[in-house]
C-alpha cells in the first residue's frame, strides 16, 4: 500500500491564494447590502459584512476590505452626493477585486462605491414609505390631531447639549410676554443609523403618558444635513403619523422635507420656529382676551361715569334721600368692581395651580424619584436587566441606587 501524501494546511491555502489572486484579479462591479460597516477609527480601515437578500433571506455573504485611503475618498463622495456617510444597512454597488488570504479567507477588496446607485435606492425607499403610508390611510393622520388652544406641556425629543434644543428653550423661557410652558426632555440620538431606534423608543415612553402632554416636538437643529435619511425610514414615519398627539418637527435643514416631516402635524425649518409657533398660539388667544378685557373695563368706566352723573342730578333734586340712594349705588359699583377683581384673581390662581400639578406629575416620572422610593436599576454590559432569565451565573452586574452604585457577580439564579 502506497503511503498517504499529507499536505500542511498552509500549503493548501497557499495554493488557493495563488489560484484566486492569479486568475480572479479582474475588477468587477458588485451589488450588495452592507449589514455592518466594521469601521476601525484607530486605523481608518473598515471591513464591511456584505450580503445579498432574497425575500428577506440571506442568499450570499462575503467580507469586504476598504483601506483607509479608499474609505476617505468614498466617504467624501457620499457626503457630497447623498448628504450621508457610508453606514450600516445601505444597499451599494462596489468596484472591487476578489482576494484570498491564508488566514483571513476570501474577501472583496473594495476600490470604489457608486453613490449615485445608493442615492437611487434611498429615493426608492422614500417613495415606497410615502406610498405605503398613503395606502394605509396614515399619511395625513397626525395632521388631523387636535392641538389645544393653549399648548402648555410639550414632550421634547432632542439632546440637551444640541444648539437646536438650547435655542428652543431660550426662546420659550425668555419670551417677553412671560407665557409659561412646561417642557420635558426625552433624550435621543437624532441622526444616523441609531436615530430610528432611539426616537421610536422615546415616542413609546411619551405614548404611555400621553395624557400629561399637549404635543410632541422632535428637535434636531444645530448640525449639517448629513445623516438625515433616517427620517425617511418607514417605521419611524409610521410611528409619527399614527401618534396620538400632534407631532411638531424641527429637524433643521433646507432641502426637501423628509417623510417624517411630511406626515407630522406641522414641520418647521428650525427648532426656533417651533418655539415661535407655540408662542404665537398663546398670542392668538391672549391678544383678543386682552382687547376684550380693555373694552369691558372701558364700557364699565363709562357706565360708572353715566350712573354717577345721573345720581348726582337726582341727589340735587331730592336732597338727603337722593344722597342716600347715591351712596348705596356707589357701594354697589364698588362691590361690583371688587367682585370682578376677585374673580380674575381666582381664575389666575386656578390656572397657576393646574400648571403646578402638571409640573409635579412630570417630576414624578424622573428615574431619580423612582430610585428615591427604594427601587434600584440593575444593568449588565450597560443594558437594563428586566428579567432574571437575561442573566447566567458568573455575569457581572451593576446596580444603581438613589445614592451611589454597586457592582457584583451573579452566583445563583432562581425563577
């Protein structure tokens, strides 16, 4: 029996590498979806996971390589054409060669990516989202919501450090008419791939307490027009369209409105414009009220003057009796004025009390107040643990209390 010829694995992979790199080095254009970009900031290189899907199922998968020089050039083209950077979940057409490495295996060495194709895909997704929302009868649903005559409590989805949010708060708090608003911030990422998830999560929180708010404001602002395709996302746009409260959008850009803006109750070019709109709503109510109050006061004063003149005449005609009647009527007029003034104070006090109750209710929603009542929050890898089934023995956890945090290891789990 002849002896088996045994090859080292490296020889086999070497042979494969030589065949592929020698005979498959032709530059080709390939259509694929970037599932995950895998960008490494310290090197500038990225290694995208590329797939092809059919009916939602992956039918082909391959790793890609984009070296730093090519990645910088591709990103610059995408920003110029799409107002977007290369990211996860993009359908692209890439120019590449096939390479094989003995350790890292088969990959596409990506030389360039055509942004025009991706632009067309994004436009297609936008058109499909609009068509789907229209077919479902949701496209104008949020516009049919009723905005209270005095929208006083606003749930704001934004970032506290963003210029747009700060501009909004400054206009609201420093309005010259001293109109009082109660705004509750719900922090979210407002651009890029994670915006859809975080904005939807905050809309869900607000929906749970919808009775506390008059409207929702989604405020971005302060940035460029990069990363706005998330607002054309069907799922996010549907959440806004079907939301039970009026949604005001101030995303802060000058190009065509995104689908999220189109389906919102009202869209504004900047967050400042949202603030001005809310102030105008108060103004539209208060100015006629002020004018009517002045008319009532003027008419009352004129009536008082006429009555006093008439009483004065009667007094001169009927002497002492007339004087007593005059004094009685003066007292009535005085009492009427006091009642009018007291009634106004009561009305103002009731409104102040109502606003204070709303403010206290919103404060109760604060996680700090919940922790203060003896509850705690347990996290694993920075994520909140809601069920013991999420843990296994040996897991490291962190528990947050009203005052301080503690870390530990899971030793036993009971159901």
